């Protein structure tokens, strides 16, 4: 569901998702993602998230619930503009973000 890796030297948190991201799985994802963000914040209180980039790799994701969209927006708002991006999005999922008007905020590729 979620595999994450933080590259401390590059300050990049990579999160790889796969499968069906329904409401129930998003509860677990949100908890794990917030735990990762809290670890990053506590490791470097001076920079917090101002220098960190977060990448959501959507390879293999076949469905997203609105709760996943909420996770994406919430995560992006914690970072400076341009420090959140989504890669390897299925065309249907990418279209969902475009229709919602979130493709620019979330840098969906």
C-alpha cells in the first residue's frame, strides 16, 4: 500500500503507492505519512519541512478515493510551493486531479 523512503542528504521523502486506495486504506496511509513527516520535523527543527520535497509515486495505483485527494492536498500545503509532486499517475487518475483543478498545486505527472 505505502512504502516510504527518506533520503536525508537530498531531503526527499519518496512514497510509493499501489493498488486500490479506498477510504479504509487511506486511514492507514494518512497515519503512516503523518508519522514520517513528524520524524522529519523532529530530526531538523530549524528547517522543518521548508527544504523537504515529497514525491508520491502512483505506479500501480488503480483507484483513488476522495480521502486520498485530501491526503495529497494536506501534504502539499505543509510544503513550499513546488516541493510536492506526483509521478507515474494513471491517465484516469491524472484526469481526476485535472478536473478537480488540483493538477497545478500537486504537480501531477
